[in-house]
C-alpha cells in the first residue's frame, strides 16, 4: 500500500499558517456579514416599532397621564442609559421633562381627538413648587377649555396634590390617603461628630450673615439667622400653596390651615381612616377603587376591552410620539433658543443634569454663533456652585447681549447663589412666586485632619522653602496667616458678586448688600427687592424674548432647545429600546443588565457639590463657592 509523500517541516509550517489565516479570514467575513444582518434587522424593527407607535388617534380618546419619577428641566442621563434603566425596571432613574408634560397638556387642549384627560400621580416624585405651579397653570387652562380632567390616586403627597387639585373630579382609593402637613427643612449637623469624635476641624470662611450652606460642618444646630431667613421664605411659599389649593377646590385657605393644626383630632374623628378624612376635608370628590374609576371612564368615553383599563386611551409617552411625528424637519422660521442650566455648577465639560463652566458656556456660544437664533432664554434651576464656573457662564450671557441677541432668564424651582450669578445679566428675569432665589453670598471650607491622624499616631512633618509652602495641606495645622489669606479671597469674591449684581440690576452696591448677605428669598419676595423683574414661567419668558427680538406672534417663530447632541450610537440604541422588539430583547433577557453595567460610568452620580470641591486636591488651593442648600 502506497503512502502519500511526507512534506518537509518547513512546508508543513507554511501550509498550516495559510490554513489558520484562511480560517481567520472566513471567520471575520462571517462575523461582519451576520453583524450587518443583525443591524439591518434592528433598523427594520425600529422603523416598524415607530410606525406602529404613531398610528392615527381615534376620536373620543382619553389621554392618560401617569408620570413616573422626578420632574426635571433636562434629562440627567444619556438616551441609552435611560432606555436601558427603564427596560430593567430601575425606577430610581425615572425622569420626566417638565416641558414634555406641559406640551402634552397644552396640545390636548386643542386636540379634537382627545375627549378628556386622566391624571394618575402616585409615581410622580416630589418636586419644587415653582415647577409644579407651572404644570398646574397648564392644567387650569386645559380645564377652562372645556376638557374634563379626572384624577385617580391610591395615595398622594402634598406636592402631587397641587396638580390633582386642578381637576374637575378627584377620586381616592378607599384605603388611600392625603395629608397636607406643611413645609419643613431640617438637616443633620456634624460638628460634634467631626470635631469631637473624629478630630476633623472644619475651617469655614464666608461673607453674609445668612449664608448657612456650610453650617452643618461647624455647628451642632441651625443658627438663629438661618432659622429666621428660612422660615421667612418658607411661610411665603406655604401660604401660596394653601391659596392655590383653596382657589382650585373652592375652599377657604384658613380652613385648610386649621385642618392641619387639628390633624390628630380630625383623623381620630374619622376613625383613623385617612381616605375618609380627605373626603370630609373636601380634598377629594369620592372614594373609588381603580376598577371602579376605569368603569366610570368606560361609561363616559368609549369602552374597549382590548385597551388597558377597558376604555379607549393613549398614554403620555405615545401621545408625545404623536406630537413629535407632526413636527416638520424643515422649519425655516427664526428661532428663540432655550438653554437649560440645571443642577450644580462646576468647572469643566459636564453631562446634562449638571452645569459645567465649559459645557454650558459652549451651548450659549453656539446660540450666539447661529444666525437663525434671534433671542435666547436661559432656563435656570440651580443651587449654585463654583464661582469661576458661574462667571464663565455669566460672561457668555453678556456676550450674547453684546452681539445684539436678547437674553431672558426663566427661573425654575431654584436659582440661588451661583444660580443667581449666571442669571443677573439677562435683559429680563422671570420667576414663579414660589421660586427660591437670592442667597447672594460666598463661602469657602477647608477640613483639617491633624487631630484625626493624631488619634491613630500619624504625624506630618518636613521642610519648605517658604512659610507658605504646603500651607494648605489638610494634614498640617492651619496657620492663622493662611486663614487671613483665604478670608481675603472670600471677601473679594463677595465684593465681586454684589458689584456685578449692582451693575447688572442698576442698583448701588449698598442696596444690593442689604438684600444679599447670603439670604434666601421666595420669588415674590425677590421681586419686591428688585432681584426679579416679572412673574411667569418658561412660556412667558419665551414670549418676552421673541418680543425683544421683534419676531412677531408665537406662530411666526420656532422654539428650539440647544443641548448636547447624543452620539449616533446613543440615538440608535434609544430608538431600538423604544421598539417592541427592543423592549423584548432588553427587558426579558440579560442583555439589558450587561449593557447597563457598561454604561453606568457615564451616568451622573449626583455627588454633593461641597464633597467634590473638597476632594479635588489638584485645583487651586483657595476656591470660592456660591452654593445654597435651600431646596426641599
């Protein structure tokens, strides 16, 4: 039997190498082929999903608004993270843009296909009263147009109830409850724990007797000045809340306040039944289960056994998709640009949900350079932050005005300290009466760990070429001379702040100082003191900006939000996650959890601003902060 000739080792090596290369080539080509096939399949699914989502509305449709999560000015995470979080049921990441909620309500007002609106507010997280009042105004206009508004809730907070009160009818589950309890602002104070227990000495430098942002680190309880200032603006906001509820429900505000003061007696008289107590207080119109309310809506509307709830309806998300499908991509009208500044103000290029000195300035600069943009509205919802980053943004506002483009500020829930710094140079400042603003003051804070390290037998020693070499090292005792340097910088920062406010608001520095000193005001109190020009929400600010740019009536110009553009991949994944196939793949498989884990580093961690400022040891040794812990 003949044996095949044996190849020599060199030939066998090259033949084997060729076979490996040929296998690798085929593998790569196959992977590319199936990868492209998979992408085409996803694109087809997205297209089909979007087409199904925007099918025409039927007559006599009920719009069901059941918002979940926080009401925000701007999403704090990218589209991929939001979509994936929703797929895996991460409710902590849920957010709803206030502008989307309001535009759906306003569109329903004129939409002949929408017969009524149902509100289910149980999953809407508490928000500031200024933003809630803007939504309440939209609901009032909807109700005044003749569209019926019905609310059902299993249980409501007082923040949610501000919106519910605007409805024609409010139904509460018999096992539910509503409690109006008032406003409170309590914080933890760490002086004893930090200094006595841990040996951490916190050196605070500030200007403004009411600047209380850092008090928890140096005191055991709130200072008398802080309590006086807080109670002053909180009483104003609370009384307005009671007046709003009373007007909407045709009740007496004093009666509502009395019901809170006698809460134990009232609930006891109702047998401990919170739902019955709410009915007795005329906060609701009836006690019904969800099924009973759905039956009521089916009788009033169009019964549909295939629809959720048994009546013809459309959800908020699908209705927004309907509205988006009606927009024309080719809109050549002049524009009023809206730039959102929400969150803490820090240096650098930051994601949405925070304000970066570089990133937010870039958005304003883009509006200045765009010939189609004729005016700008800066929507501010911020407790402030770094002084230098705030100044970067203020300079861009001034540059817009120099370029001949009007700038109007619309304050949301909070525009205090650095939030006021970036607002003060606008042509006009709008705020809600319940906006929290002011807090014109500066502080700096440096912890010292000398005693902490001493407790464990660790000591710092060495040499320096001057008396101030490493003087800002937090492991060395602070030289009083260093303290004088820092206080001088803080004093200069306060002088800059009040001086710029005086120049921007056409006031004397002395007049500004009287309403500054770090004191917080409600929007109504701020207007009385010349820090705010007009009452109104975003819609009023946009109209003002258009008038200043001589753009004519609302239909003659376009409102465009200038935001960071999502990457093509983010846009693709967002659309895919919103499709039915995407929902199945991401929601019912491990794929979502794997992708979410990879995207988590991109999500905003929402760390406290002071912690960020303290831990950044590569920054300048003395950093001035304009921050206000004045939210609810």
